[in-house]
C-alpha cells in the first residue's frame, strides 16, 4: 500500500458505489429478462430474480435480483394476470421498467416500476411446453405413472447429492418414522444443479436399472433452491428416461412453488424430500393395514371352513347307520336282479322250455350238414339223454 493511500471502510466503499450508480444511471430503463424466481412476502412485496441465457448453450450469462414494492405490485399483479391470462411467476420472459440501485448491505438490485404484458411467455415456459407436448405425442408421458406401485416399498434407490440437506432430511424421516417401519435406502449420488445434473441423474438411473430387481422404487430428491437452479429437471432427455424407467419414480426436488417436467412424468410427485419420505411411510401404513385385514380375513376364513367341515363330519356320522342300511338294501336288491338274470340264462331253464343239445363225439353240433349217414349223436333234453343214428 502506498504511504499516501488512506484505507476506507467497506461501508464507505459501498456508499461510493451507490452514489456512482445513482449519478451514472439516473433514469428508468426497459429491460428484458427471464423470471427464474418470484417470491411474495407477507408485507405484499415481491422479490424476483432475473436471468439471461446464452441462446446456443442455454447457460446463464447474467443474473440480477429485483424488488417490486407492495404499492406497485398490488397494481402490477392483477393487471398482468388480466392481460396475459397467466400469473406473475417463474418461467416467464418479461419486459420490465426498472431503476438501478445499490444498497450498502444488500448490493446491486433493480427496483421494478412497470411491466409490459405483451412481452409474455419466456423461453423456460415455452421450452417446458414443447417438451411436454413432445412426450405426449410420443406416448411416453404417462408410462411411469401407469406402473403398479409396490405393495411394500422398502428397498429405495435414492438419487441425490451426498451433501444435500434434503437427502439427510429424507433419510431421517424414513428411519425415525413413528410406526417402526423398516426401509433400506441407498444413495446413488448425482449433481442436483448445473449443466451436468441431467446427465448425472441419467447415469445414476442406468446404474439402478442394472440391478432393478434389488429395488422397489426410485426417489429423486433435492432441497429446493432458486428456480434458475432447477432447469436441469426441465430437459427432454431426463424426462424421457424417467418416463420409461421400469421402476416407479418419486420426485421431491423443490418447494411448493416449483414444478418441473420431471415432476409431471414421475409416478408420484412430492414437493419436498420430507414429503417424499412421508408418502412412502403412508403407503406402507396403508398396505400394512390392508395386509393385517387380509391376515385377519384368512384366519377367519380358515376357522369358518373348519367349523363347516366339523358340521359336515357330524352330519355324516349321525347319518351313518341309516345310510349304511340304505346302502346294504340297495346292494341286496342289485344282487337279486343279477341272480334273476343268471337264472334266466341258465342251460337248465332253456332245456326246460323244450330246447335240446346235440353232440357228436362230445362236441356240440351246430350245423346239420356236418352229419352224415351212420353218425352216432347224443341228444340232451330237460329230463335225460338219448343216442341216435343218422339215416
């Protein structure tokens, strides 16, 4: 440091910056930008984040915070909704009139004075709609939703950042559930923001698919964040992979105001990692009750069947004497009929009707042409036998 230089405080430097900006940029400016975050406060103010993206790479090349004070926002919000048919929300490309400011504590900011509603839907919203339309036309948008949810979803493949607070909250919620259900989560780490996040999540899905039989469901979680950091969940490749994944996918990647294309194609969408854990716990609770009902129903059915069989046996035992007597009587009658048939067909009875049996050399004669003159034959009648000579 030069001996003639006198150090100043940070506050003094920021104050110089504020005055320089006020002197250099005193006017109001119309600027375009994409709303990546919109947050309303209880006091009626609205805090926004504007971004600008590179047209080719879609990387964020500029970002600024802004404020719409309550007095202006109370007029701007209904006017914008009336003119565009859409709420003032993240994902819209807007044309704002702003003044440039600098605060010693909060830094560079934009104060919004007016808005031009004709400059409406931005690139994020349009791209999301195009992706959704493409998935719909390809017939895959509802494939994951149509998968049957497992009866007992205990083996859980989790895709998240290992250091994310949301992952810790998710595991704590599962492990410490008040019903004592046991879950087996395993982390498949992947980046949850930035340009590489989509490819990282797809790579994690590929690893899970290799051992799909070991898992019941997949959970993709992230603890919220600025909407501009959630763009990785609005890509076609990631949405297409998830839509056609063979296991049900549960998402918990944002706060209440965030919904991504990934949420739309997932089997189940929860707003936060904690909510995703609660969904799994309540699914187990519902199925546990159903299984208990089935168990009780099986026991009841078995007892009822045993009682019915006991009554049947008692009835059979009670009716055994009379049934036995009836059976014996029926068999005697059957034997009597058989005996009558035998008697009716006996040779003695047939001979008594006037028939006879002729034999030659002990063999029955059935054809007269087989006899010749001088043959001796024996004839059997009902009351005896006589011998004859053929003439």
